[in-house]
């Protein structure tokens, strides 16, 4: 008996929400370092605070972008809204 997995690749609906970010001047580069403490490894930087904020927004969007998921037969995928 052959069992095929279904692949879910495009879940395009995201709940809008806010995330805390930390901005800190980096004396070595003279840029603003920025990261999201709730998203491990999600960091960025910019020459100004505004640029750093724009860059971390893009980094968070990419971090949270869904990957393809292989689902076995009978498995169900659902979405939940946060906030």
C-alpha cells in the first residue's frame, strides 16, 4: 500500500500583531543593532533607528514566513490568530 503525503506550501493569511524589538547603538560599526527577543536569531541593523526598524520588520516577516509542510493522510492543518 502506497501512502502519499500532501504538501501545504502557501498559507497566506497572517494575523496582524506587534512584536517587541530592542535597539542598541553598536560602537564598532556606528549602526543601530536591533533584534526581536521572542524570535531567536531574528536580528538586523541600520544606519539610523528608522532604517533598523524597517529592516527588522522585513526580518520578522521572513522569519515567520511559513515553510512547506508534508502532512500524512488524515492530518489537518489549522490557523490561529494571536492577540
